[in-house]
C-alpha cells in the first residue's frame, strides 16, 4: 500500500516537477502548475480529473475516490492511498494528473508519458 513518501518519490520523478508547501500541505507542480496535493493527514492525495470522468470514478469505486466539498467546483478528485493496490497504480494516477497540467513542450519531450485524454 503506497504512502506519503511514495507519493513524493513518484511525483518528483516526473519531468520538471517540484514540491511546494501551499495551504500548509505539500503540493506538486509541473512547470509551476499544480497537479497533486497531499492534504490533511497524508492518507490521501488530490489530483486533477476532468469533471465528466470524476463522477464516474467516484460512483464506480467510492472506496478509492471521492470529491472533497471545497473542491466540488474544480476538476479535482481525492484518492485514498490505502485503497490503492500498489505503487504502479499510484504512478498511473499521478502521471495522468501530471499530463493534464504539463505544458505541450513537456508532453512532446516525454512521449512515453502519453498525452492527456481528450
């Protein structure tokens, strides 16, 4: 089961990613644009997720995904770390969020990370 240190290690391994404390929590940014946060007691992460996909995720796997009240109007979803199978699943989630925030120049420079879903 992944933990906060796994989040940090995997997120910071993504190209041009930095960690910055904001709102009293670690946030991870690509080229200055936030793509993940490690809120509260570091048992979950918040990641970018298109609103149209977010509701489906929450309905299909409510033990894993949920929407925090103060984030409902934004394209973000929460992920319970204890519900993740392994670092691979965590890595896929973080990479997907990274792709949504990364500038075109990075997406083109790292094609192995794929393009964001349209």
